[in-house]
């Protein structure tokens, strides 16, 4: 089997004790998507991945699934997995500090700052759990170890994986993430009686969120695009009111944010539907946001939308949410 076949084989055939292995596989896949030439390497074709980086992503998954839906992640309701307990403790601290029990997406919570010490402690505890319960066990299927996936010595802080294998995960990300989410959903169906689990794995529940008019954003978008060129096709919008389009589809974010809103032809907006944008469009949006912020800072008084746009650029929201919505 080649690397991709092995990766999918593990996902499809791993044990059903808890969801740890799916969180582990999803985190490494996301790291593969983010892979850049500047990443630390041991030799030309071998990439080092810190367990701490995996832990940060795993903590986010359990934080969101717990704060939104309280999903049970193992077969024993009396003794939840350690990582769920870690997430619950962090959620309790965050809610106490923020003064709100309203569920919030990880990237909007600013939890690394709001709960800095507790967050670092949660990451360290997650690393410890990954070392003891997932890192080497992930490779075992029906008592046999699958060779040639990654290199890991027990109790160490890093694993090593072939650069070309990470690129395979990046190139095959939609298929791989679909397989992970499907398997994760299968596991949750054994542990929960909650409806629409496949959507909840991706933190999507459309009936609970209503869409709002977007007209108030037009003047801000026009500051950078006064002649109303369509973001999708590039042509000037003539003889019609520009549609205000979510570049990353609304159904993935459930939010209207200036950093994600652009002008488009009504027809271009409709034809795009619910498709996740490609990387070229993400690069285009990142450049637009930089230009938009500069225009607004020069022409408009500071307000909520400008502050949020500035925060989104500083926090790299476009790329973070784009990668997240693919999973």
C-alpha cells in the first residue's frame, strides 16, 4: 500500500474505544495542509512535527464539540476521556473569565489570551495524553502495526514524517477529511443519542442560526472597490446591485464578517453556491483585506467593523477558517 492507502486504512479500521485517533489523524492532516517549505526538517525529505502543535488542534476540536453540543467521546459516560475533561476545565475557566456561557467558536474566543496560563496547562496536559494514549497506538490496527506512516519513539515530543507524505495529505485533503469526519461520526453514534451528528462533528447546525441582511457592509466594501468589480470573475458589475458574497460560505462560519464579504455579480454569487474557495481565492481575499483596511483607516472613523477587520488580519482568520472549514 502507498502512504494514502495506509492512512485511510487506519482511519477506516481503527478501534471504537474513543475518538482520540480521529482527532490525531485530523490534526496531522491539517498540519499537512499548512505545510510550508520553511518548516523545520531533520533532513531534506523528513519533517518534524511537534506533539505540542498536534495538541493545540486536538484541544480545539474537543473544545468546540463540547462547548456547543456536549458530545460524549467514549463508551463510558461515567469516565470521560482525559482530553474531554481537559476541554471542559478550559471551557469552565473561559466562561468564568468572559462572563458568558454562550457557545463560541475557538478562533473567536481569543482563549489563548483570555485564559493564557490555563490554556498552556491544557496544551501540556493534552500532549501528555497524546503520548500515552494515541501517538504509537494510532499505527496499530487489529494488533498489527502499520509500517511506513510516520516515525515515533514512545514518550518523545515529536514525530517525523516524509515531506512527500504530508503533501499527499494536502493534495488529498477533502477525501481524507471526509473519511475522518465519517469515521468520527460513526464512533459518536455509538456514544450519543444526539441528532445530526455528522453536522455536529463540523460544528454545523443550520436551524439554530438565522441569516441577517448584509446591506450595512456595502459602504465598507466600496471603500476599496468603488467601481464594484466582481470578486469572483473580476468584471465590473453594471446595471445591477452588487451581491454581497461570503467568500468562505456562510454555512461553514454562521457569521457575517467584513473580512469575508465582497462584491459579486448576482449570477456569480448564485453559481458559486456552497463551494469552499480554492487557495488562489484565499490569497486574493487576504490581499483585499490588507488594501481594505488601509482605505478604511484613511477614510473612515474607527468603528467595530474596522477593528474586527484589523483583528482578523492580525489573527490570520482567513487562512485559519479556510483550513478549518475543509475539516
